[in-house]
């Protein structure tokens, strides 16, 4: 049995949800693994990111979001509005902020606003952080219109993200 590990480095925009369409990159890792029969798991190690499997929507808005992404954003924003101020959600509480951002002198960092991403955590929890795909004859079994997306729900700032790929099979 072969176990293959890969990763992708992705840059999120900041100031809005970032969708990365990663289908071809995942296919390249499947080819590199030389696994003919097995599974491929695509996962985020980040608690504010998701991996989803969806149809490519050829139409886009002015931000470059595919229409299915616009619809998903609209629905999720109704369920889980963007966190814009402390106290909007229970999280982050004072202990979490203290542990996460306290400096060596016990002062709270001026970047405490970066903790106002509760909506991103909840959206990631709701959609999940990974997808698993079947590999047959060395090919991902995702059909003609299936695409793999890595989503960073955290809109606080631009940052580098990692997407993990684990392929197991023969």
C-alpha cells in the first residue's frame, strides 16, 4: 500500500471570503502519487477554513465569486452574520483573548480585533474541513462538473493557508 502526503500553499485575500478552486492541483498530486486504486482526502488544518465539492458555476459577479458561491455566502450570512464587534457572539470571550493575545507584560495586543472571526469558525464547523474522493484507474472520481474548493471564511486579514492532501491506495 502507498501513502502519499502533499500540500498546497494558498493566499487568502482578507476583507472578504476567499475561494480557491484547487481541482487541477489535487489531480496533479494524485498523478504524482501513482496510486491507481484508493482514496484522496483533501483537508484544512485551519479552524476557519473549509473544503467543499461543488459544481463549477460559470457565471461570476464583480468580485469573481461564482454564482453558487454568491448563493452560499448569502445563505450563510443570513444564518451566521459576519462578526464585527465584541459581544456579538459569546466567542471570543475575555479568557480566550487573554490566552491568544496577551504579551509578556500581561497587556492585550492591539491586534485583538483579529479574534473577531467567530462567524468563520461557525461556517467552517457547519461545512466541514475536508472531503474524501475515490481514485479509480489513477483518476479522481469527481465527474465532469465536480470541482474542489478550499474556502477561507476568515475575512480579518490576508494570510497564507495550507491545504493538506493525503492519498492512500495501491
